């Protein structure tokens, strides 16, 4: 679900400078989520190779602040999820 939320948000917020320069890549983030869905921490696991894209991915997560609560079957106070954020420019049809 988190990947879907980010994907929707990212469609409208591709960094303009990155788009102009043709920068693409994948950022991997580790997101710690509390039992009720609050984001506790975000850590960059793998860079896209572009600082701008990395910072953008981190900022998107921070803007969310609250996520859907983890499934009840996960009986932990905090859940860590690795989230890939893909930056891929669409080519005109």
C-alpha cells in the first residue's frame, strides 16, 4: 500500500530539474511505522545516484506523516518496510 501511495504522489511531483536533465533511478528507503500508522523514521538505504531524487523521495515520505496502520497480524509496536521509489520519465507516445 505504501508503494501505491508514493507512486500516486510521485506522478504529479517529478522534480522539474531532474526531468529536464533526464535523471532517472530508484531510491530505496527503510520506513519505520508505528502500530497506528505514524511514521517514526525514514532512512535512505540505496541512492538513485542523484542527490535531488534521493532528497525528493525522503521528502515525499515525510509529507505523508501518517500511513494506513499495519495489518493486525503483525504483532509489533513498530514495523519496518523497505520501499522502492522509482523515478522513470515517460516517453511521449
